[in-house]
C-alpha cells in the first residue's frame, strides 16, 4: 500500500460566525406596546368625561323641569280638585238648560197673554170644582196640620235607611222640624226661613218637605232648586240623593228635581208646570243674596236666609 492510503485526512477549517448586520438608520421602528395602552386609556378617559358632562346637563334640565311644574301648580291643586268634583256632579244636570231651551223654542210667534197670579184670582163655582182635584197648597196645608205634624214627629225618630225612594231616610233635627212646622202651617208653604248654617242640613230639611209634599200631591209637583254655582248645585244633588234615596235619573227636566243656575230659566220652567196643572216647589239656596221678585208669585217656595258667612262669595272665587 502507498503512503497516501495510510495518511490521515486533513481536518476541516473551523466555521466562522457570520457577522450580524446593523439596522439601517432609515428603516421603520416597530411600535412600543406601552404607547398603545396609554393612548387607548387616554381616549377612554376623554369619553368618560364627555358622558359625565352630558349626564350632569340632563340632570340639571330635569331639575329645572321639576321646578317649573311645581311652581305652575303650587297653590292651585285644592281649587282645581274642588271645582272638578263639583263639575263632575253637576255635568248631567247642566244639560237641563239645553232641554228647556229646546222646549221653549217657538217657530211661530205666539200672542202674549197676561194672566193674573193664582193667589189673586177669585175662583168661581166651576173653577172651584175643578180645583178640588188639585187642592191649593195653602188650604191643603192648613187642613192637614195633624198629618204634617205626625210626619215631622216621625222624622225625628230612628232613620229608615231602606225606605222607599222619595221618603226621608235620615233623622230630622228638632230645629228643622220646627222650621218646617212654621213654614207649612204659619206661612202656608211660601216664605223665607233662616238657614241651618250648612247646605247639607238645608238639603235634609228640604228632603223632609219633599217627602211630606209627596204624600199630599203624589207626582203632581216638581222641585226646582236655585243655586248660582255648579259646586252648590252639586252639594244639593248629593244631599237630596242621600236623604231621599234618589238616583241620578231623578234629576232633570222630566224628573222630580231640577237644578238651576239662573233664576230666569227656573221661572220659565215653573210657568210651564202651572200651565200643565202641576205644582212647582221652588227652593232658593242660602248663598243667594236675594229672592227674585217673579218667584214670589208662585204658591210654594222656600228660601233659606243665609248668614254673612254663607253669603260671602270669596270661597267660590278660589
């Protein structure tokens, strides 16, 4: 064998590390993650600040609206509630004037006929026989003094809450019974009496009179109440309903009780009742300053003479 075959192989030269290239000064630098976090946090803080300002603005507007609403209705809620209640009770009865106006509408002018008052007429024999079917109020009251006093005494006992409609269901006070005794028997059912100081008590006295008149006249009379404010008429309606067991349909032009704000409408209605041979029973509220003169011509009327407190209209102006 030759020397080349037995010679050891020569070792390879060592690998040299490739030198790293330094970045060029003009190449873009990667963004720092800390800078992104700070930017997002700053933007969130700005949005939060903006939302807080909007919330404060809305809260301030809400407070302003609350103050405006409070100042607009302050001091008026009681008056509004009182007028609303009176109007609600009076709403159905207020339509009576429309019905009366429709009844009074004349397409052809009628000749004016002036008739003397029934109190000033002297009845002939034939007229007296006709009037016997519908007795005059004053004569009937004087002839039935015992019946009237029996009823007044019975009304002062225990109340009959289940009595028939148009019959007194409440207890009449002795002062009210004495007032009606004087009105029926001494005044002949036409005159003024002192007010009891309360519209509810006056309604109770009137209900007792209506109950007695119902026994004497049956359904041949109609009660006409004059009070110049809807609130007062509402109290009269509630008082008579409670004392006589009436329903809402018992108040109206064709029913037993009619409520009036104006005296002229009441007088026209009373004239029509007399023309039909029926008896108008007129009641004047204690708050009315005076009784209209035309009312004095009718055979049955009761006016409550009010005290200075009842005649004071300041409460109705609230």
